[in-house]
């Protein structure tokens, strides 16, 4: 009996060596699968559009927007009976979500496809997991509901792989990164057809690698290490270009780890190659989308960008007004699921307070290597990323933001999740001692309770 108990203790000790990562994986997998099943199809923000693009990729359009292999640009291939799917936004607390799920269980996607005109061709790369699920659902003749659930689970698994890897390699802030990865909205996005699942995963991985190179035990770094960072940052750029601001974190890495100043800049020059190549593709795509979607006004059709260039002081005024008017909404939407219509009640207050508690106490020996200037750099990366999010939507979404609008519309709290680990690195306090025993276990237990409540609340709202 004592031998069995000792074996259990030894196994737990091995599990605890990567506690935050392992607990994260178990909780995120379990609750993610439940969310994928409970959430009625297409109910996440822009869920219908994500489903259509993922379906298009599942039919073979795997190289957009660089190359349209199966049809012309601005077109998507969808099942011939797409109108039978009956897409609509579920009203909370009406029971129609359960009825919609039951209906879609009785509908199968047609074996034939048709062309549907859609705007703003996205990068197909970020729909590969969802497309795989949809492709398999057709192979096995699953219902529309079954296909959506399978596509969500494939997307969830990719997010879990990226986030788990990030938690394994980062030497600092493991607990708060796990908490952010376990936010109900983070898991909800991961267990949906949204490309933000992969975006968040790659951002977490990039941040973790920068922390690992800067504060880890490795004494020497080489060109291949910088190339890894560059490739991941390039992928992030291809998804949503504003998150490239996280690239500032590479300057956390000390020059001495490359053997000197000359070798340091040589490595980064090599590392810029994939970023320039892939980033150039992204810039061309982003420029065409932004220019096409900008609002215009006046007799000469002045665009949003032209207006801001002529009134540079207005930018600061707009940013301040937007922050003052929209900050409460952003915090509210961080704990609102569905199409911003399934609120999580007390979690609106509990979740950010708990995250601040964990973030302030999440320190270990490696954290002592963080310099004050590093924290300022982290703050700059976080602020520039947030600024990029606001300005990108303000300029690029002319349907929501008229020329010269004083408040930027269309920004949601979920857009800031990818940069939140950097925020907590910026506000970390030196000398703060955490005397709480089994801190990780207690933090993960609380997150499990909050996620249980989220599942209960989601099912009450939408089923």
C-alpha cells in the first residue's frame, strides 16, 4: 500500500513540474469540448462567415489569398443546400438554441457545392483545422451539427497544442498565462470556427519564446533561434497584421547570448528574411483590404486615412475619447459569449479581479532576471498592440466608423487577449514574495469552478 502511495506521489511530482501547462491542458480540453457541443452552430462573433470560409477551404481553396485554386477571388464554395441551414442569431433564454441544434442534427450538407460571393478573402492558413473537421464530416456523412462540432474540436486541438507548448517553455508567468488561456472567452473562441484560436495560440507561443530566450537557462543562441521567432511572427502577421507589434519583445533578449553586438545584429538580419517575404504578402493584402473598406465623405471622397493625415492631433483626441467611452464595454465583452449576447453574470467582475490577483503573485526565481527597462519594453509592446487594434479597425472598417468619428466602434475585449501576458509582465513587481502553498493547484481549481459556471451559464442562455 505504501509503495502504491509513493508511486502516486512520484507521478504527481512529475506532473507538477509542469503544473500550469498540464492543468491547463486538462481543463481546456474538457471544457473546450463541452463548449463546442453546447454552443449552437454559428453563434460566435462572425461565426457564419468563419464557417463559410472554412467550408471553402475544405473544398480545396487552401492557398488564398495568394492563389485561388478552385475559383476566382471573392468567391467561396459552399454546400448546395446552404439555405436549408437556417442561420440566425439565437436569442438568449428562449430555448431556441436547443431547437436549432436538434434541427441541424437532421440536416446533412449536400454532396454538391455552389459558388457564393463573399468579400475580404482571408488567409486560408487559419482555417485549416476547421476545414479538416468539415472535410471529415462530409466523408463520414455527418449532420451539419456534427460537422460544426468536429471542426470546432479540430480548431481547439491546434490552440491547445500551441498554448501548451508556450506554457512548457516560458520560464516566467506560467500561472497567469494559463489563466488567460483558460478565460471562458478564450476557450469559447478556441472551441469555435474562429481563426482567433490560432492567432491567440501563436501569440502565446511567440511571447513564451521571447521570455525563454531572455530569461531561460540557455547561455547561447544562434540564427536558427531567431528564425523560429521570425517565422512565428510572420504567421501572426498574416492572420492579423497589427499583432506584429509584439515583435518588440525580441529586444528583451540580451546581446551577450549571441556572443556580441556584431553577431547579434547579423542573426536578426537573417531572421528578418522570412518576416520581410511573408510580411510583404501580408502588407499587400492588408493595404488592399483597408483601402477598400475605408469610409469616405465629402465632395472629394476623403478617406479615413486621408482625414487622419490632415488632422494628426485628432488621433490622440479620438483615442482618449474611445478609451473613456468604451473601456467598460471592452471589460464586459471579455466575459460575454455568443454574438455578444450571452453574458456570464458575476464573472464580469470576478474574472478580471482574479486575473489581477494571480498576475501580481505569479513570480519565481527567473522573474528576478527581469530588468526595469524590460518591463517598459513589455508595456510598449502591449500599448502598441492595443493601439494597432483600435487604429486598424477605426481605419479599416468604414461601415462602423465614419470619417472623423470621435469614438472608434467595433473593438471587442477579445481582441486584446493575445497581448495580455505581456501586460502582466509589464506590471510585475520585484521583491514581492508569494507565500501561498500549492499556488498553482489553487489557481487552477478556481479556474475550474469559474469554467463550470461558464458552461452552466452558456447552457442556460442558449439551450
